C-alpha cells in the first residue's frame, strides 16, 4: 500500500484536467523517427486538444485521492485510460460504405478509415508500452481486459443493430463493455494500488461499474429526451438502428397499432433513415411515460452511486467527486 | 536461463504448425459470453484455418530450439506473434471508399470495415491478455514495441503512397516496421529466454531483423518478376502506388523519355489504375537489368542470413531452419 497524506487537499478539477493533458502529450510524444510523422502529430494534437470532459481521468484521480493514493500515479493511469478511450473512439468511427450518409466530423471523415484505424493502433500500443514501464502485471491485466471488452461490446452492438428484438440482457452487456468497463477499470486500478487482492470485487471497482453504467444509460436517455445537453441531434440511436432502454420500454407497453408505427419508422440495413418522424416517436414515448420511467431508473442508480461516494474515506476528495459527478448525474424527467 | 536438452530432436515443421494452430485456437477461444458471438467465432476460425505459412512461429520455434529452449513456451510465443500478425492484417485490410475497386477477398470485404477493425482489436487484446500471464515485463515490452512499429510503418507507407520520390531510407523504415519487426521480436524473445540483458542487441534479434528484411524485399521483387510464386497478379505495388526497390532502382537509371513513360503510367490518388501497361514497365525493368540487380541484393542478404543460421548452437534445429528457410530464401534472377 502506497498511502500519501489522506488529509492533503485534492487538486481542483481544472488542474487535474490540465495535468492529465500534459501527461497524455508526454506519453504520446514518442521518440525517434515516428514522432516526425505529420499524421501522428496531428492525431496526437487532436486527442489532446479535442479533450472532451476527461471524465475518466477525473474519476480515477478523485477515487484514488479519496483513498490517499499518489497523485502522480493516478494522473498517469487516468491519462492511459483516456488514451485507450480515444483509441477506441477512433476505431468506432470507422465506417462502411453504406453508413457514410450519417455525416460526423470524425477522424475517419477527415483522414480516411485506414488512418483512423492505424492511429488508434498507434495510440493504444504507445499507451500499453508506457503502462508496461510500471512493471505491474495487475495493471496490465486490467487494461487488456478492458480493451478486449470494448471490442467485444462493439461487435455485439453491431450484431444487434436494426434488431428490434434486442433484449435488456443484450443491452446490458453492450453497456457494460462499451462504457462501464473503463470506469470499472479505474476502480480496479485504485484497488490494486491499495493492495487489494481481488480488484474487481472491490468497492471502488463496483462504484466504477455503476458509474459507467449510469453514464451510458444517461446518454441513451438524453438522446431521446434532452439531446441539446449532448450538443447533438436527437434520436441518433433510433435513426442508427440501435435499440436502447427508452425504445425497449416503449415496445413493451405499446399497442399493436403503435408497434406497427414504430416498425414502419425503424431503419433497416441499407434503408434510408431520413424517414424517421422524431415527433411521432417522442409523442408515443411521452404518452406511455417512458421518459418518467427511464428517469426513475436513472434516479435509483444515482442514489446507489451517491451512497457509494459518501462511503469514501477522504472527506475533501469525496466532496469534490460528489459535487462534480452530481453535475453529470442529475437527470430529471422534463 | 531455462535450457532443456540441447541435443533433443526438434519437432518437424508440420508438427510445429499443427501445435501452433492448436495453441492459437486455445488462446483465442476466450471465455464467458463473448465467445458465443458468431462473428468472433467466424474470425477466429478464419485466422486458424486460413493459416498461411506460419513462417513467424516456425522461425521462433527453431531459433529457440537451436538454443535449447522450452518447446512449450516457444510455441506459445510463436502463436502470439502470429496473432499480432493476423490482427495487423485485419487492420491493413480496412479500406476507404476510393480504394474499393481493388477487390480482394479480405475480412473487410466479407464482413465490412468495422468488423475487421473490431475483430483485429479483439485478437490483439486477447493475445496481450494471454501474454501478460507470463508476468514477463520484457516480453510485453517487445510485443508493444512491435505493435507500435507495425502501425507507424503502415502510416508512413500511406504518407508516401503515390509518391515517386520515396527514398531508400523511407522504404527501409517501412520494411523494418512492416515486416522485419515481428521476426526481430521473435529473436529478441529468444534472447530474453536465454537471459540476455539487451535482447535487441542479440545475435538472434539481428538474425530476425535480417530475415524479416529479406522476406519483404523478396515479396517486393516477386511482385514484379515472379508474381506466380506469390499466387497473385503482378505489379500490385505499382498499381497501388507503392514505390518499392525495383521501381526505385529503375527511376535511378531510366533516361528522361523512360521516366516520362513511368510517370504517365503511375497511378495517382483517385486516378484509375487499369491504365498501367505491365509489359511496358517490365520490359523497361529488364532492359536496365533491374531484376538482376535486385536479385543480387537479395543474394547478398541471403548469404548474411545463412552465415547467421550456421552460427546457431543446436545442430539439429540449425539443419531444419536452414533447409526450411532456403526454400523461401532462394530467389534467383529469371
């Protein structure tokens, strides 16, 4: 167990983000002739500057800080989780001919599929090479497990794309592999740092898992009911043929006529998606109070997470993590 | 140092291939719910049954056997090198809209780009997860280094695609990253198993490097002068806009009129490649004796490799490895 002063004030969120970005740059800067490849420099800059909310490094840092662990190592591990996340986004952005209609300003759009794939590979291997310098077999196991789960979940999601019979069990497995796994990894890494034998059975890993689950279910909720908060067009899951909780719940309660309407709107492989009438789907959702129902599921999960956070030992970090994550957590029915 | 009986007969090549295939299946079989994903099963079967010549596992096994190392660990490491190789092939097969004309029966053609990418990720992470069970930091370093080099070399090659000014230095870096690196990794792993401090400086790593270099230069040679041996249509590098040794040498000796002819035939980004007149390019090559020149370069390299092989300690393995690899090595000017 490497415990630094449990009472030391944690860094502020902007400072954690700044330090994380610096660390990501350092790790990816690379060495030798590769570093001079313009495309790698451009992808590295893209990963560092596009930034996102750095929610995974923030989670890693505060969770570890609450347990009095070394900031330096937490920032490093958080940066590595973010690198894995960025690599997986690059690979998810790869598109097939038929999908090119859904235009997004992704790396694969800017540089082509192949560059996106290879840049993702480069990020990932550079990250793993750095991780290996820790010489910690458990860290490596947590990362390879997570990377494996990410690809399996994406494949599972593709397998069930356009399939209105997607079950809650399938959807749960997708959520766990796609999103929960990297937060769970953060919790498991903290458990390893604390010297716990069974990192995935730890409270921190469980908290990470719940948090990641919440994070994805919230995204799925907002896609239907408050897409402005995601800064994107709504019903992307529906038009992309991805069945999530709201649609699953609607299909469970809709009558035969309503089901026919949903089926008529539902896109198929190679079928135009512009035909979706968002207002009709949304009014069906509201009629059956799916928004209220989904928000209630989120609230129950939120309570569980806040209970977990309140059990963390370090008061100062506990305060920041609860405050920061309540900003994300708070989703109420409109 | 783990030395088993140095005098024990090595396994026959078909037996090494059989054991390698068995090991690849075992490693990739996976566990839990993922294994039931039909697409993963199909990709695993594809990797195991498509097989290829398993030249990397054979090289790993005989190199290690010549040093009296454990067959079990050599087969495992060879299987892992092959998994990394298969994963990198899946990622190289990813195509962009404009390239779809060049039809090849690749995974990306069969299942789409995205499946090829995710299956590659899954192979790679499953392989690394298994590698991590060795708990050997040096092994992991060699693998992450190689994976990084593979993606960097592919990016470098893309950067210089269609560029007739590609230099020998650039081409060497591509060859080293694309092909030499996995043979070099085999040699470095054997060096680690033998307890050498500096695996990349070892004779086995140098031999691997030379061998990989030879293997790629030979492919580049055959693409122009004996493509039947590769069981594919010739001049694929030319029509794909990739500058290799033969073209580089031709450009160095061609006169102005001939250079204009080459430039006129050379494909550009988005330009049709069907215009290439293979016979004209080949007759220019033969006129300038580029085939003889390239074969001489290969022969010099071949001698260096055979010298390296003859210095291996284990007589029986040395015999097999020299015999097997001479089958590949022998390239003579037609």
